[in-house]
C-alpha cells in the first residue's frame, strides 16, 4: 500500500529544526531526561535544553523542551508555579516566535494556560492548533486528555489517552496517562490493571497511581505498600510524604499522619512545598475545614488545582458550598 501524505505532512517529515548536529544531540538528551519525570532528571533536562539553545539560538524545539520541563516541575510541585510557569510560557512563546507552526510549542503554551492561568478557552485553542499541525504528536494527545478530563469530559479524555498510547505504546508516560484517565473516570479495576502494566516499565509514578486506585476502592491496606514504595523511590519529596500521610490517615494511623504534616512543615523551611500537599492529609484525617484552608492557600499559589473537579480524593467535599465556589473561581463547571 502506498502512503499518501499531504503537502504539510511531507514538509513536517522532511523539515530540519536545526542544522547543528551537536544541538540536536543535546535536545535528544534533554527529552530523554524530561521523560523521566523526576526532580533530578528535570534539572538535567533543563541543562541539556539550554545547552542546545546556546549552540543554536534559533532552535525552536529546544525552547519547547525547556517550556515542557518547567511545566512539569510546576505540575509535580518541584517549583512554585508562580516562578516556573512564567518561564515555561516565555520559552514557548520564543519557540512560536521562531516557528509559529511548531505543534510542540502550542502544546506547551496550552498546558501553561490550563495549569496556571486557568484560561480554558486559550488552552483549548492551542491544543486544537497543535493537533491540527501534528496529529501524530503523542504528548499533544496526552496533555489534551488532562485538559478534557479536568472539564469533566471523561469519554473524550479517554479517547485522547488511547490515541497517545496507540502512537507510542512503549512510552511509560502514555501508559501512565491511560491508567490515570481510567482512574479519573472511576473505572478503578481497569485503572489498577493499567497501572500494573506501567509498573512493568519501571515507571515509579505508577506506584502512586496504583495506591490511589486502591484507596478509591477503600482498599487502604493494599494502597499502603504502593505509597511506601513510591516514597522510597521518590526519596522524600513533598508529594511522596503527602501521599503516604493521606493513606496513613485513612488507616486511622493518626500519629503517623500528623508526623507527615510535621515533615512537610519542616521541609518547607528548606525548599518549596506546595500547599496542595497538606490538604489530602487533612482530608484523610476527616478535617474538612483544614483541608479547605490549605486548598485556599493552593489557590493563592496557583498550585495544581485544575484536576480538583474529578479527583476522587475530594469526593467528600463535593456537596460543600466552599468546594463549588472554589471550582467557579478556577473556571470549572460544578
């Protein structure tokens, strides 16, 4: 069978984004470390992308890689969103200044609009533009799926996650994304199966995902070892402390949950700790007022709140008027 390509597709396949072979190699290294999704590897990715830009200041893809890394650091709570996301947006805009048809840069900007500005219209437009420019870009489908899920469009989100996985079935990130959207869609048994498949790829975030899927089913004793393993692998990051504190609280191990809160407070004196890390532990302890206090602080920080509407952890808060008011301020439908 002869493959028929449009003129635009032919141009994209043959296009060279840099003539500098060294810059290209540095970009590939940056993407490799970015795809690891860990604090240490994220910093390495930034170094490689910056080196690629130093070698070729007109290398739009390297700017997009830099933007994606800053976005990831904000998403995972490694850096304050107010510091990281403006850097991401500046890098994405620079990439588009060089090449306004670069799908990767439109995706970067879309995710920044979605994660930080809560500008749902602009984010949707950039995602749609990216997918029109390059429908074969897996990360466009992966991040668009998160956007759709946040808006409560779970069937569409799952379809996008499946497209991402179909385009890159060996990607741990795409496999994790598929599991995550099954979890958001409340298809917990399927999510557990998919998280287990992702664990076979040695993807440590799958331990956390598996823990949350078990917890959503009330299987807190099964969730505990997954969060413990994740904490061991993630080496005491705020998110790993928060996750373990949450499940300890749900197991009525109050003293251990309170100890996790103390750990987060102590750690916040040394590095950035998102306010969003405290709220789940208070949820686990059944202290809704404190959970709202920390969610309000997370709102002020512009921390990771876009998934608030669909995250099962927050189900006990959904009928509270304070929760509905918070959703409205983020721009999400109730």
